[in-house]
C-alpha cells in the first residue's frame, strides 16, 4: 500500500494540495505514523479504494504494472517521467523469462530479462484514464505487456493484438479460444476481454439527476478525497 499512503511528493510541481491531501501528508509523516500508522494498513486502504466508484478512481489514479524488456526499460521510464504527471517513485523489479511461452502472462512472450515497471500515483488534473491509455500504447511500442489487474482501456482489436504496435505483444485470440473450448469454458465463464477491459462494460452512464442520494454522496466524497 506504499503508493496509496503517500499519493505524491508535497513539493512536486505536479502536486496541487487540497485539504484531504494535506491531511494525508500530515497523518503519514514520520512524526505521526507511530500513532496513526494503523490507519494505513493494506487491507484498510484497499477496502476504502473498492468503495469508490470505478470511474472516479480511473479519473484520479494511475495504477498499473508493465513488464518491459530490460533493454527498453530506460527509454520507457524516461517517457513516463516526461508525459505522466505523477511524483511517486516507480516500482522496478527484474523478472526472468519463462521456461516456455505463456499465453496470458505479462512476461509470457519474453525471451530475455524483463523489468516490471509499476506506475502508481494520483494526478491532479483528473485525466488519469487518458494517461493510462497512453501508457498502454507505449508499453506495446517497447515490446512489453501490462498485468491485467487494474483498469484496462484496450479496444477489442488492441487487446487481441490485431492493431498497430499491439500485434507483437498481445495474446492471440485464436489460441485463447482454443483453450476455452478445450477446458469447457464456453457458456460458463465470460471472455477475458469482457472481464478485464473497460470497453466491454455495457453500463451506460447514469444521469446524475436520477442517481440515489446515497450514490451522489458516495461519488462526491470519493471525488473530494481521492
């Protein structure tokens, strides 16, 4: 939960302090953490994050891990620093290539050392989803692949590697469908694209005037606090 406790550096040019952010900076400071640290447990922070509406989280936060070939990791990191306005540190972790190809693993196509680059942080301009889409494309350009646990903004053709730079890095839909048929997943489990990608969600935006009062309060609090 390190990326949730300290959302950004206080003195960063990307940081626009609000009252909630100032309170978070103070509460997570070394001087108060000894008595308030219990507030920042991983379980508690994730529980709070899950209560926030998905679209609000997508506007305010970038949360993703990308597996990048080691030879391209430096240029990828420079691109992130130049174009993504977060001030939290990037997570870097070396990952060995698999012994055999893995269809859906983020390092499944790797033949040499990969670097897991974690990009976690809040933005102050509420354009996090736009930055996330840019990062997805940049990951494909440098021969990498994202983990799929967070918001994913791929189109169907991008996700299955039928468009532009995604052709060389994304999994094969035909191979995936063969596996679904082999293990009897058809009609039982939704497809991977439908499960993990925002484009597959059929939920139409609700008219703000028709939202229940509790939903409006929840959205207002999430927008203010995140």
